[in-house]
C-alpha cells in the first residue's frame, strides 16, 4: 500500500532563489587600470536564513541526480558579428584552460558580469540549511546541504542497485521515490549515506551528521486501550488490509473504534465522530510508555516481536500494530488534503512517527488470511507479498560481493528442496528481510547480510554475532574479508581494486592471516578529530564558498584567481598494500563478552610497502570520506583565499604528523550524544555550542593529496587520514576539478582533499580475490 501524501505541484513550493546559473552572453567590459589585490578576512557571520523544516516546505534543489527540480542550463550560442561567428571569451577560456582569459593581463580586473560568466559557469556550488526540529527545545536543529544546478549526470550519491534497497529510507510525507532528505523519517537520511565510490558518503549526509537526532520529549499520557484477544486483533487487521476503513459509514467507524479499541473521553457530551478527534485519541493512546519504542535502534528488527515465541510479546506487538494501522489509515483518508497530512506528520512525536512507519511497511508487504479448520476453528496465516523481490535483491547482493559460496546460495534461494528450512524461518533477521518489514535507518545492511549468512550453512556459528548495534564490524570468510560501511576498515579498503559497495557493505577485501578462516571481528575506532559543524557553519556555506570569493564586489582582480591542476605526468606506482593487520585488545570491552565464539575487538592497521620500506598506518579514527560533487566543464579557477597545500602521495605525506595544527584545527570537545535517552538539557546543549569555535574558522588551509595512479595510492591516502583523524573529500579528477573539490572542503569544514582517478583501467579485478 503506497502513500500518496506529499505529491507536490510546482506552484506549491516556489523557488525563492534561482538555483541554476544564468549563463548569459558575455558583456565584455574591463577596467584597464591596475587594481591592487585586496586582502580581507573570510566572512564569518551573516543573518540566519529562513527555516524550512516545519513549514509548507519551499522547494530546495536536490543534492543528487534524483528528483531534479530544475533542468541544467547549457551555454547559449555565441553572438554573431556581421557574417562571421566569433567565439566568446568564455569559450576561449574553456578551450585553452589558461588564466587569465584571452585579452586580459594579470594586473587587470573583470567586471562582475564577466567574472560570473568566466568563473562561476559550471562550478559546484553549495548551500546549507539548518532547520529547527518541530516541538523540540531551543538548540536542537537538523542540518542539510544541497547542490545548485543539480542534473541527472551530476550526483555524489550512489544509485540503489535494487529496488528493495530503497527501504533503507522512508519519506513519510510523499511518494517513496521522492527522496528529499529533510522529509525522511530517518535522520540523517540514509538514502544519502553512500557515495558513488566504495567507502564514501555524500556531502549532505556528512553535514546532516552534525545536526541533532531525536530531541528529548516527555509524554504524560496514561490512557490505555481496551483489552483484546489476539484473534480479534488479527481479524481486524485482515479486514483493514483488504477493505480499509469504513469511511463511507461514519457511525460504524465511530462504533468500532470506541466500543472495541479505545475509550471516547467525551462520549456523554460531544462524541468524537470527526476524523481529527479520532486521530488525536489514537495518538494519545499510543504515547503510553508501555508500548514498544521503535525509534530506539535496539527495537528496529521488527520480526523479533511479530515472530516471537513469547505469545505475550507477540500479542502486545499486534495490538500496537492494529492501533498504528487505524491511525495510519485515518491520516491517509481521502478526506484529508496533502498539505494537512504533511503538516500533521512533521509535527508528530518521534515514537508515533515510527509507529506509522511500522504500519506502512506492514500494509505494503504483509497479508493476513483467515481460514477455518475442520473443527470450525479460526486460523490465520501470513503471506509474504514481497518475498520474491527480497530473494532477487539478496542474489544481487551476494553476486556483487562475489560471495565465495554462490552455488549454495542459489540452491537455497530456489527453495526446491523440501528438506530445507523455509528462508524466513532461519532467524529474526531473515524473517524481517524476506517479509519486507524493514524499518528505515541502519538496520537494512545487517538484515540482508545476516540473511545471506543464514542461507550459507558453511558459515557455521562464527558469524552469528553481526548486529547493527555494533556497526564497526566485519568478518573474514574463506579468502575474503567483508566490512560494514560504518567500519573504518571498510571505508579505507573501499578504494582498493576489485572492491565494491552495496547495501551498506564493502567487499570483497583482502585476506588477513591474523584472523581465522571464518571469523567475525569488531574494530576499536575513536571519534574523529574534525570540528563539529554549527548552525552558523551551515547557514553561511553559500557565502563562504562562493567561487568569486567576494561576490558583493563590483569588480574582481584577475590576479586573485588561479587554475589549480594536479600533476598527471609524474605519478608514482611503487606503493602497495603489504598486509592487513589485526591485534586483539588486551582489555576486551564488556560488549565483547557474550559467551564462547563471541567476536573480539581488535586494533586494525594496514602495512604498505614503498621503496623497500614498510609503512604501517593504524586505522585509529572513524573518519568519513565524502564523495566530491561533479562539476561541469572544468577545470575552474580558485579564489586566492581558498588556501591549499598540494602534496604528492610519495612526497613526504607519511612523515606529516601535524596537519591538524597547520590547518588551524583546535581541540574538539566531547560530542553531544545523538540519542534522545542521553541528550543533555537545552541549557547544557547551548553552552556546549557557545563554547565551541565555529568549524569553518578552524579550516584555514586544505591539504590537497595527489593520489593518482593505482588504487593502492588512494588506499594509502585514506589510511593516513584514519591514522591521524582527518576526514577527507574524495575527488575523482575525471568528474570534478581541483578548484571545486577544494571549495567543497571549505564548505564541509574539512581540511583534506584526496585527488584520485579511481585506479587504473588496467587494474580491474585481475589477480584480486581469485579473479
């Protein structure tokens, strides 16, 4: 059952800003007199931009290629003079890539229009939004970032390899294919969690991570529902699945709700016949603290409840599900306008929003069928409507990761052997996956991997401890290792040849002799040292990173810009991964003591061979690698205040230990907990924010690491970042230019950019993992 909430007409959310660059014809104007270069400090303050989270949401551009709101505007044709066509200065600059443009000297200036045409055309530009969380205390904001001039061919986000993987995110206020990050239930929006190259994330996801998650909320509701038997609950659910609500009969709708499910508080004075009153009563009942809190990650494997052997636990789940479905169908009734639905859903407490998510996924993927036995007893069976789709998605997952035992997987998934256990009955994770009852967020990668392991009997008992509650994990199976995209080992090895990323997993990666042939491990990784973004960092993003440098100036000195280019001629080919090393901790954390066979926690490192030496890099910090957004018709020019230091991968990087100090980074205070159960008071949260220097002030210079050539060069650069605690922009020079990647680093308040070619074409998978 698909929601039709939030289907927008363009007139509903007008753009207040022209998001596409207006590529006008050149109006060639210049000032001949020499203008001295002005040195001003970067802009650190500006008025706060309008918020959008809880309003009728004026449209923003998408930060990916999906749901593009405006077409990309190409350059207009050059003007004709008499009977001949003359190329414009912009066309000459694009063809020559020389600075200054033809006809200009370094001591001259460009007027504003010419500067816009030459400097800003085709560049990647960034805009941030900080939205207050509705009904939350002051100081709890969510952050987002978007790209101007989005286009289907320009995205930093990985496409979903299968339709089933889209369940990792859920847009509660619109069609499932409208993946606007600020409208998703999961925050940060998991549809933006994975960048185009393995081990990377997107610019929007990186920015969103600094925002608040569920704020603290108190509920005092003590209204309980009427008691029901499990058969009554299942019978009503089956009726709702096939026939829906009795919208055409308000009396019957009222009678069932208040005579069977809940009490009407005004039944003797003003009975609640109106749909809005019934919605309020159902919300009140569902806020009782005795219900399952599905916003809590530990409760997000839903099959642990509806397929539980504990009958009391199962009945409580179905009772909550029935109330949630009744609420969901009332909110989505035909009498409610889309605008009213969006407004209501965005204002709901988190626990109620997650109840609605469970209801929606159940209605979309499960069918309850009632039948009678020969003894005239009612029985109920469950039909997994999405099982065929989930099986196909699992096959795609296994094949992409080059699973070592594909013959076994194909045999089990065919389900032709009656002696084999049903796929969905192998574990709670398998039941969740094959039923399609998957909540948005970080559980999907673990459900699909555990289901794959359940279908391969050769994995034994060694890999049964993988869980989303311990995301910094991976395992070795036969001659391959596989890593969660939330584990620093996977983030670094994602750059290696033959490695891919799918549904939150990275592999197949290199074998290590430090682990058993089949073994699950957890990795100790520290919080990264990058400064946490503040609302000011996000709100001033577009001004701080404007390609003109000072867009408010009427003229722009030519000497204030340059065209930075990586050296593609002198590229090293001598760095190679030597060994993937794991050392168990002497003092194992209490979470690792789960009985015999439970995974141990390790320190991870990668040894690199270079020129007869061995360079060890410890993967200490859980840094992020952000896929650079592609630019158009680069390379572009860079304003001089975007300072950077270029260094080749084999030219002293291994000996650089103090880049944090050189770039201007200050010590980072303890991060604010993201859980609503451990969030500080609003006053304490504001004190932490006020005592922290804005992140963009701490990035005064960017390290541009040239890791071109073979894939191991990029692996080494990523490992260096993990060793020293620097997140980095990953810029493939085939898609973006050096200037745009450096400005994106300033937008993200990151002090490192790694330039790569994605490895050599001749590498492919040859000689890797047996292929």
